[in-house]
C-alpha cells in the first residue's frame, strides 16, 4: 500500500512542478514561450510528461490560472477582515509578479476560448470580493455609498495599481510617483476611523 501513496505523491509533485514552471515561463518570458518543451526544461522533466499530466497546453494553462486564482482569492478574502482593506487591495493589485502573469493570461485569452472562460469566472469572483471589501470599509467610515459606489472604488484601486505595474514593465514611469502618492493619500483619508458627516 505504501507504493501507491508514494506514486501519488510523486504525481502531485510533478504536476505542481509543471504548473509552477509554466507560471515562471509565462511571467518571465511571456505566454508564447510556454511551450511543452520549454516548460519541461524549466521543470526538469521530459517533455512527454507535460502531456502525460495535461492532455493539451490549454489544460496546463487552465491549471496554472486556477492555482494562481486560488492564492489570489485567499488573499482577497483576507482583505475583508483586515483593519484597512483598501490598503490591502492596493497592495495586492500592485504586486508586479501577479499583475504580469494576469496580463499574460489576458493576452492568451484573446486566442484561447478555454482560458477566456476560466479568466472571466475568476475575474468576476475577484471583483465581487474586492467590492465586498470596499463596501465594508466605506460603510464603516460613514462614506455615502451612492456617491462613492464600492464597485467603482474597487475598480479604481485595482485598475490603477495594475496599470502602473504594466507600465513599469515596459519602462514607462513618468507620473507614477505622483499618482501613487495621490492614491496613498486618498486611501489614508478613507482609513480614518472618524465617520464622515
């Protein structure tokens, strides 16, 4: 009985290595570089193992997306209970490594329906969690939710942070320090526990 458990453990470890290797290649070199041969080399396995664990590259890409989504969703849910969820959302969306991988998935989704479907599902879940975190934060601070719709505020935080990461990637940084400072000031104002009148 011990042998099957060891084999299962090895299977899981190899799958995980392939998923992590694919994420690294996509993040560092772009999705087009994530071929079965390149992923196998990065994971230190034979190319045939890629297709043993994942019948198609789309299957592998979907698993990479799901693995990253699970981690991101966990972080987003934690923001709901943080003392300053707005600052947490800003920090999460300012993570260049996550943003660069998400950008690759957005580009890949333009060409692959399976990725588009999975990405849409994930993005909607993230948007719901971000909106819930912002709603809790704004309501606790007495902010008028009609004037400042939580979904709009969550999108401003997330999209601004991601846009800055994307521009940083290509070396465009003009105005970034000023925009980050402005966002930080606004987030600190919203973090003020004094209810607004």
